[in-house]
């Protein structure tokens, strides 16, 4: 069972660039030291001080190794953080790893190869001791460049479509809101019924019981007849002949959500959801109910936003 949680700070957690820089720097220093160390002969008797630590070349190699490895680590972290923000990976661990290999690790290795050959030309010493020539790997180089361009375009296209959908959704909601307000005003002008927004649902002990007087947790519509469930599960459900749309328009949209054409549920009884074999979702309710409430997979994102909005 997966309990719905608020993920408002997910983007902040994806930003890896500000985390653990102290430990990364320490590890880079350690690897830089050993990389420079194994590039010098220690001579007979393991005379490290004479042949390695006493040589100025050792410290020059150590310095440039630290610079190049720091750039490699910085590039890897920044690229990973960027794609983590652009893509909601969820459980796609292997896809995330593939993206890291293509866009972070592989370009970093190619960069170190270039620096190694450049360093060899300038100092006649191989810094990272990479014997292959970078031109021997055109396939990997072009694959990285092509994938980087493709993924960047996909990312920009996704952001663009989200902006358009957000704008269209806002316009549709505004039009619907204006239409509802207009219909409500027309209804009030025609009926002059002060109780139209709180209609009579049932009669108990000779008294009219209206919609907003009930502590409703769920409404199910079957063949045009509504079954209204109240907070107390021992209370007999109420049968009502109004249309489900009519009742929904008079309930607080912040507290009630229409999960399908026939069912309405209250926020107060929803604990979470779980994925079914058919890729749809079953609600976990804090209410004894024999039937299952199912949300279509295409509607789960909108439902989660509603549930987390309070």
C-alpha cells in the first residue's frame, strides 16, 4: 500500500549540486594523490621520498589531476541534477542510469582522454595513462552528442506542452466557472427558492433533512438513483433521486472529488491508493465499504493534486 504524500519539495531534493561537496573534495584529493603517485618510479627499496615526494613533477601532476577530476565530478553532478529536475524518474532506475552514462560519465571520460593527451604533449608525462586515442571512439562520441541534443529537445518540448496545457486548463476552468455562476443566477431568478443550494434530501422524525446538513463521506449513483453514505457507517444509506451532477455542484469541491461518472468521495476517508494489475488504482478508505472505488490511471494525477491541495 502506498500512502499519498506531499511531494512539493521534490525538485529541491533533486538538486545534487549543493550536497556532499566536502566529501567529494576529500575523495578527489585522495584519488589525485594516488594517481600522481603511481606515475613515478619509486626505485629499489621503495624509496618514495627520494623518487616521488621529492620530485616537483609529482606535485604538478597532483595539482592538475585534482583540477581535471574536480571538473569531471562537477560536470557529472550538474548533469545529473539537471535531468533529475526535468524528468520524473519514479521507479525507472535503469533509465536514469543509462542517461547518466550517456550524458555524464561518457563525456567525462572523453574529457579526461583529451586532457591526458594534451598533458602528454606538454610535459612528456601521461597524467591518467590512457593509451587509446580519442579519435578511435567516434561512435561513442557521436552517440553522446546526438542523444544529448535529442533529450534536450524532448525536455524543451515537454516543458512547452505543459505550459500550453496549463493555459488551456485555466481557460476551460474559467469558462466552466463562469457558466456555473450564470446557471446558478438563472436558477435563482427563476425559482426564487432560498433553499435551492441546500435541497431537501430526506425526512427524519417529521423534519426536512437537507444536503448540507448531512456529514456525507460518499455518494454512489446507480441507474439514476443516488446512494448517500454518512460518516456513521451504522446509519442506513439515504436514497436520493437528484442527479449526481446536481449534488456535486452544491458540495465543496475542496472536500469532495468525483472519481468517476457514478461515484463521489470525501477527502476525510481517503488514506491512499494502490496500483492494480490493470494499471488503474484502488482507493484505500477509512470506511467500511464492500465495493471497491477505482480511479482510472489517466485521472490519478489530477486526483493526487486535489488530495494534496489542502
